[in-house]
C-alpha cells in the first residue's frame, strides 16, 4: 500500500528532477501556475481506493517507477518516426517524440488566417492572449496529484486557437510517439484548444509506442468551445504494453456548441481516460464514444464526469469494452443534472463483451438528477458471445475463430463508425482485427 | 444422401426424439409434418450441429459419413444448409460481408477458388432480385431489424448463394403472407435438381401446394409414425393430427 508520504515524495522527486528543464523564458502567469501546482502536490490528499474514482484502479505500480523528465530522453531515430506516419492522411500535423516537438516531421503550412496552431512552448513566447486567459481555467478546481503534476511540469503540447467563424477544411493530426526502452520517462503534454464562436475543426490524436517502451504519459487537454462551435475529436491510444497512460480532458461548452469525441484505447499496461464536461450555456451538445480492449496485464479505465449545469443541453455517452485473458477494465460514468438544468437530455451506456473467465470489468454508471423535467437514461451490460449467434455463423460454414472475431468486430464496430475520419477509422479497424485475432483465438 | 437410423435425442434429460428413422435419396424432396412439440425443430438442429443435445443412440450417415461427429461448419462445407425458423440477428455484422465469408469459407474447404468481390456482388444481386429482396438489406447488418418475411427471404438468399446438397428448411413458411410464400417457394423450386435433396419441415400443408414433395412423413412424439406421398399431407389437413397421433398411441 502506498502512503501519503510516499505519494508526495514520488511527486517531489519528479519536480526536483525536472527543475532545470522548465523553460526559464515562461511568462509570469505560467510561473505562478506552476508554483501553485508544486504547492498543491505537497497538500493534495492520497489517491487511494477509499476514493470512489480510484476504487478499482491501483496506482501502486505507477508509483513504484522512477521516471525521468522528458528532457533527459534520448532522441528518437528518424526511421522510427517516419514509420508511424499515415501517408494517405491529408492533415496539418504536429509530431511529438519522447515529449519533444519535431518541427521537421510536422506540417503547419498554409493554415488559414485566424488559426493559431503551434507547440505550447512556442505559443508561450508568442501568444500570451488567449493562452493566458484560458490556461488552467477548466482543470484547476478539480486537480488531483496527476493534474497538478502536469501543470507543474508540463513540458510541451498543442496550442490551437481558431477565431470566430473560421472552419478548418483539413483535420489536424497530433502524434505522440514514445520510444524509451531503458529510461522510463515522464511525459507531460499539456494542450489548450480554443474554438471561438462558430469555428469548426477536426482533431485527431494518436498515442503510439513500440512494445517494451516504459513511460508515463500524463497528458492533459483543456478545450473551450464558443457559441455554435463544433469540434470532432478522435483519439487512438495504441501504446506499448509496458506504458502508463493518463489522459485528462476538460471541456467547457458554450451555447449551441457541439463536441463529438471518440477515444479508442487498445494499448498500455495501465491506461486511464478522464472526460470532464461542463456546459456553461444552454443548447450545447456533447457526444462521447469510447472503445477499450484489454488482455493479460492490461488495465483500462474510463471516468466520465458530465455536468449539466444549465438548461437544454444534450449528452450522449456510449462506451464499449472487449476483455480477454486476464484483462481488467473500469468504467465510471457520472452524469450530473443540476436543479436549474431543466430539459437536459442524457443517455449513457456501457456494454462489455467478456471473452474469458479471468477478465474483470467494474462498471458503474451514475445519474445524479436534481431537476424534474429531464430525459435521462443509462444502461450497462456485461456479457459473453451469444452461443446462438456463434452457431448461426458456423452453420453457414464460418469456422469458430472467425465467427467469434466477426461477432467481436460487430460489437465494437458501432463505436468505430462514430469516427468521421476515414483514414483513422480504417487504421483502427485494422488494429482491432489484429487484437481480436489474438483475443478470439485465446477463447475456450 | 441422408440415412437416419434409430435416433434418440434428449434436451436436459428430457427425451425429444425417440428412435427416428428417415432416408432421403439424392434429388428427393421430403416433407416432415407434425404437431407442435413433436421434435421437428430438434431434428433440424441436430442435423445442422447445434450444441446442447444429448444423442443417446442411433446414427446419421450423410453421403456415407458419420454426420454427428462433424462440427457445424464442416457440415456446411459438405453441403448441408439449415434455413432456420428463427434466423438469428447479428448486430454489427454486415450482411454482404457475412455472406461472402460464408461462401468463400465453403469454397476454401472444398479446394475451390474464392469468389472475388465483383463476381460475388453480381451473384448476390441477381439472387436478391429473384427473391424480391430489397437490395438495401444486403448492406444492413445480418437480420438486424428485418421483418419476419425479410428474415426468411434472407435465409433463402443464403441458401441460393451456398448451393447446398441437402437443404433443410425449418418452418420457412411460418409468419409469411401469401405473396411472400409464393416468392420463397419460387426460390426453393429454382434450386430443385437431381443432385440436390430438400427436407421441408412444416406445420401446415399450405407450403406443400407451392413446393410439391416426393414424400411426406408425420412426426409425432419423436418418431416417424406414418410416411406416404403428397396425399398424406392433404389427408392430414382434412382430419388433423389427432387422426394419426391418436392412432399411433392406440
């Protein structure tokens, strides 16, 4: 068991080790935010299983590791980086390798007027305005040790600001590639995405690493959608089976804005995704989809905190999991409808397909409703492959392994279909076929 | 083609088939009729290979081989097809992808070349047209949200694509209106050939007006209690099952 002393010492060591790495040229407000976060690390409570949000997710294995700051990271060979590009994907691109922005791998040419897209480090020296206004605004009240750690030691990330009414016709792709076999790294991307009124964009994030890479990717994104803005946000986490990954998203939506997000979580040893959505004005819509697969020595953990604080907003949460071997998953989906949030419309589902006896999922949908005129529902299922469906396929000549794979793919396909970027959808479908090939063959 | 001898089958220790004998020759069309609970569907699923049946005695030879030792997919590869009374819905599994996989799985098992997507598409469209099956159903998920009639047409479409040697049709007529029945019967009749055998399982004789069988058998309490030609079906229609089952019990 971890004690509060150990947790603080672990964080303090990381802060000390990174002290020289933090950019001295940062603006004053950034230095103040970092100092406050360092302070918080010394006072935040212990994350333990007595807290509902951490009840099924142990952090012992994470805190046993001695991570080094990203700036100590070895450079990633160019061939490895080239291998992870998708040649058919016509997108603006930012590539981060072991936490460092790689300008020569990135493509930020010909961005339309009214769009600022660059690395956070560069933005800190050039774009004080919106960055200073929004940085930390969505996340600061909800910090736990990892949020504070990210703020204290954010090394780089994405800064995107799209001005009123500007629509991006190509997607933006962000690649986080990590390769560190012998040096466990702490990577702390910090991103801020601001879409002003009626702006529209599609953002794709891919988290990738070759097997054996051991690191902690503690990323935090803050997203602000202005009135009538629309963001499609697609994330593919397909990392090494030795990696620790925590992705925290903080989303604030103004009136009539629309967020459509899909996260696919295939990789990692310990992976957690936290979605925090707050509607600040009426008529906004938030759609969150997710798919996770877990096998031996894998944990995948999703936490949703969707807050209907104003009237007339819609949220849709659909998450599916495929578990095999000794895989473990946690789903904790909370929707809060406050008293004044009349005419809220929320639907939350979590469905799990469990292919082995030894896999485990802890699923907990929570609707907390204080208003009286709302449309809210939730549902959770945990099941196995239906023997009648399997028999039907086999009676048509399809062998049992292929039949199981088809049924798993069919189950997961509904989430893949929510990805509005064809290249990514096909990439994800291909990976899913590979993963399910292993999973389906391991049944029985 | 198919020789069933003294077949005894139980479900959860409850006997359902109790010494069933049936011989189906190549190119013949047989109909099995019988009251509810007589074991008709059990027979169909035992032949197709569904799990969960206790086979305590008897033997089933298909083309001279022991059918009961084969996996369901192997039976399909050798030419057995079961059109189900309740076709299963497969959410997320595209109908076209499913049918192409089924067709090519059989071809691979028999050492035949796979159908490429163009040839497959051409065939499946032509068959769907003949069965008056809305082409959009091909692009949907297998049976998911299909009406009863659409599910049955989809079964016959699969049969037409798989070209089985022994087609078993379990209550294919149930829940169909007269127009749908005519179309489906047309699909079955189109497959009649001297090389192909058909076993129709039905509760009513109505289907047999459209697909005329060479032989009719009455199944009651797990056994064939009477066999004859088409006239037997008509006689049954007139007198009801009590006529035969009462006689069998006596």
